[in-house]
C-alpha cells in the first residue's frame, strides 16, 4: 500500500506540469512537458496567469511542521513551475495571532493576491479571511484545517483526519490490551477551536475497533481523563498532564496524545515524576517524535506525508489561479470528494470540495521504510546527542555487539568465587527471576525482581536487582530490558548484554525465557541463562 501511495505522490510532479501548461497561451507561451517540470524547468506560467498566491501559515509553536516542512515544500513546489518568491507567491506565518493573520490576508489581497492558501488559527478568523477574499474576487484553499464557520473555502486540502485518529488507536490499541487488567487511559486532545482536533478524536475515540469509547463501554479500559489543549499549546499540555498524574495518583497506563508536541509534554511529565514509558500516540512525524519513538518513550506517530499535502495544495492553487476547477481539471494524489463544514460528513453533494490524503502510522519498526525512505526525515537530524545510542549503526549508532573467546578467559578459575558471590541478604520479593551472569572465569547466579512485565508476542521485562549486598551487585547501577535484550549497566565492570531467544513460554501470568549473556567487548564466552517468574498482578 505504501508503494502505491508513493507512486501517487510522484504524480504530483506531473500535475504541476499540466497546470502550468493549462495556464499558458498556446501561441505565446513556452511549451512545458512533464519531464521539463520534473527538472524544474522555468515556464512562462507566471506571466500568463494573473494574481499572486499567498500562503498563510498559522504558527511555529503548535507543531514544528509549519516552518520546518510546509514552508519549504510550498516554496519548492511553486519555484518548480517557475514562480518567483515575493513576486508570484508569498509565504507568511501569523505566529499564533488570529488578528495578525487577518492583517496578513488583507495585505496579500491589497497586493493583488488571486488565491489565498490558508491554515486558520480558528474558524472565526478563518471565516473573516474567506469573506475578505470573496469580496476581492480571490479564491481560498483551506489547507490542513477546515474552516467550519462562514461561507466555506473553495477547496479543502488535507488528510482524512478521522483516519489520522483511527490510525493512532489501531497502532497503540493492541499495546494497551496487552497490559492486562483494566488499563487507565487518557485522551489529551488538540485545541478545542480546531475542527481537525475534533476529527482526530472521532478517529481514536469512535472510528477504530480500538476506539476509547468502545473499549470503555465494554469494560475493557477505564477513561480517567479527557482533556482538550487550548491552542495546541505544549506548555499547557504539560500542566494539564501533570495535574492528571496528581489526580490519578500516577495511575495512568496509556495516553492518546493528538500530536508529537503534546506527546512530548506527556513524556516530560512522566520523566519528571519518575514514571516508566506508557503506550503513547502522536502525530506529524516530527524530529522530536522520531527521537522519542527510537528511545522507547513514544509508541507511534501518524506520518502525514506533508510534502504530498503541500504539493496537492500548491497544484490546487495553480489551477484556481488559472481559472480551473482543481477537482475536475487536475489528477490529484488523493481522493476527490466533498465535506460538510457543519457536520464533517464526507461525500455529500453540497459540501466544500475536498482532496483527502491517507495517513501512515510510524513505529520503531518502520521509520526507515517511511519517513527516512521518503526523505521527509533524515538520520542526521534524528540521531543527535543522547539519541545516537538508539540509532542504527549506519546512522552513527552503536555497532552490533560481538564477543570473542580466548583460552585465558575460558580457563581461568577462582575457587573462592562461589562463596564471594553467594548472596546472604534477605530473601527477595515473591516475583523473582534467576539470571546467570558470566564473569571472566566464574559464573554468578543472581536473583532479580520483576518490576513490570508484559507477555504477548514479545517479552517485555523491567528488572531490578533483588539485593545490594552481593559484591557483584554493589557495582550494578541499572538493569533494563527492551524486548529481547537485557542490558546491565555497571560501575567498575563492562556492560553485560543478554539476548533472549524466542519463543517465550507462558502459563497464565507465569513465564520462562532463555538466552545467552556475555560481556560487551569482553573475552568471556556467552553463557546460557534462564528467566522464570510470574508477572506482578
């Protein structure tokens, strides 16, 4: 399916050529072919179709996408068909101020704009801009956000926003179910004045088989908070979620966050409170979102191929500028339909013409095949600072661990070792696993407490040392697990890494897993070990 989508996105390159050719005069204009447009050959389109295209972006605080992505994609799309920035098109940002956006629209219309490409800050100010444009004889494209008040735009270009929310639930829903019991779920929604936020919520609350309302009604999940975030403000989201943690006594098991910015606020609150990661959604496939996914703090982000969205909107603007109907005169990479601004009903006869694109869920398993492969994100921008350690070797991350065996390491013995390493402290708690750690020349059996565990298709254990008096354990500072790898951090010793072999056997909440463990860059031979225990109830 993704291959089909990418093939459709490539069609947009052809769209620009077709629109540019349609706007030119057959006798006077330079002939423009699809190949020429793909090579960004300059055309005389700017001379033949009157009026300027003005792009009005909303802010740079609610999401990094507006300045980092949409701006560059619009600029490339327009310049690719010969338009000149500042002459044939302009791109401005209201920085979260609705009044400023109205002023920007007035200025654009005074300069002769024939098409306004608008991402509104709220539907009231959006309706005012549409009315200004209509009075000036200009066309309006609602970009990404639908203006639900007033007369409505001429065209709406966005993703299927219900499908955006549905994708969130489809991806993290199984993870929530795997927690067992009745998980406490939070919905941290977008801005209450943004129609898209309502559509996203419809997706993850109702449309999906894992919709929150469906799961709550079935008694499978508990909804402990349902909060909107004014203006999609990330600092507000942090305050809101910190209060949710207080109100619930920290008993939050999963969060539907409506975008990556809100998800990052959730992560900040969890880290500050000393909590572990929980199933967590996001949206926009931002750099921070990808970093949080790689580091295990965010489960997924909805990738809305913004390049495809911006190119579709640019093609629609070019068509409107030349007096064409985008939905009938140009082949778009998406479904051409209509939407009722009042009810959000899709496919009705008397709605706003709607170009709807399909979103993609991104997880740690498909980052390389989606946002990296499409060139939307790069490893270079993601793999920086503390996040390098989570990246693949080709992106600067750590190389895969290999161990070598030497005669000295396998023949050295210490007769006192068993007495020195046998723990004499009090018995560990009930839920205990036994793991054999390989020390050069000696084996050490040591108990670890299961703090939390999930058993589904994969083993997911969080382990803590059961005792601290053992001379080996005195050096241990951390024991973590991320699926099939256990890493034991230490002071004075090298890292230990254990690999768990599939499958994990399970009998009720009891489990057993086996594998090998060895020193990283050490000389020890990998030794087998077995984990057995019971997940805490």
